C-alpha cells in the first residue's frame, strides 16, 4: 500500500513540475512582451519631446546625472530639471511671461 501512495505522490510531483515548466515559458513570453511595450512607450515619449537627434544624447546624459539639460539649438521644447521648458524663441514670442 505504501508503494501506491508513493507512486501517486510521484505522479503529482511530475504534474507540478510540468506545470512549472509551462509557467516558466509563459513568464518569459510575458516579460518579452512587457519589454517590447516599454520600448514602444519610450520611443513615443522621445518623439513627443521633439528634441533634435544630435541633442538627444546630451539631454539623456543630463537627465541621468540630474543636471540641467542643454538648450536645443533648433528652437524645440526641451526637457529641463524635470519639466518642459520653452526654448528661447518661444519665450521671446510670449514676452517670457508664460509660466510652467
């Protein structure tokens, strides 16, 4: 009788291990989907900021180090110290009175 109980437990163990293997595969797939979605969101955010490509690397390095971002040379909105600041040409048009 002890042999049948052992066999039953061993069968249950095998089933659980098979399920665990399935879940590992599913987990890897979901993690890959998450990374793809995050990358897509990042690309969308970067494109919405309208920073010239030549200024993007400096902007990201400044953000990483916590420094003020350099001004963009093309007059686009530029992210600085955690908020979007108007470039010089926009401030000149509005008289510099617009607050963020």
